[in-house]
């Protein structure tokens, strides 16, 4: 059974979307993933979209859209991105963790690339944990 994970930040337009995309690409055999925000922007951050396409060949615009936390199903784990977001109390039990990632919005490509690489490392750790738990 796949572990259900939600990546959450305030606007669901950058870090949480990157985490969802990478987790789907790298761990879809062990993870069922979602991303959501406590407020939402109309679109995924254009720099995040462009760099994810360049670095990983993922077109987030085709497969994802910003959504509120209330729009996702119950999950086993909630991972916040480090934006000091206090998630509303969700009506199910889950484990939570904060990745403490700085928001690259409004900064140059280097800041985005660093965040994307850091998220990729964290996603790989998450996948390994899920595989170990599933054994």
C-alpha cells in the first residue's frame, strides 16, 4: 500500500509543487502525493515551472495546479516546506515534518536550483523511508 503524503506551504505555487512533481517522478511506486496551500495563487511559479522542465523534464503546468489543503484527501504524512505555515487541523491523524526550505520566489535561478536540489534530496530520503516501512 502506498504511503499518502501532502506537501504544504502557504500559496501552493512553488516549493510544495516542486516536491509533488519530484515525488511523483521518483517515487510513484511507493508514494501517493499531493500538494496544497492554506491560501492559493492562480498559477504555479513560472521560474519553478521553467527550471523543473529544464532540470527534470517535468511540465508541472500540465499535471498540477494550486489547490487548498481542504481539496486533498486524507494522508498519512503532512510535510510543510518551511514557510511557517500553520495548517488548519485536519480531520484525520497524520505524521508531520517541516523541511525548513527558504522560498526562492523573487530571487534568481541559482536560488531556485538550490531549492530544487534540496527538495530532490529530501524526496529521495522520503522514498527510502517509505520503502523501508513497506518491507
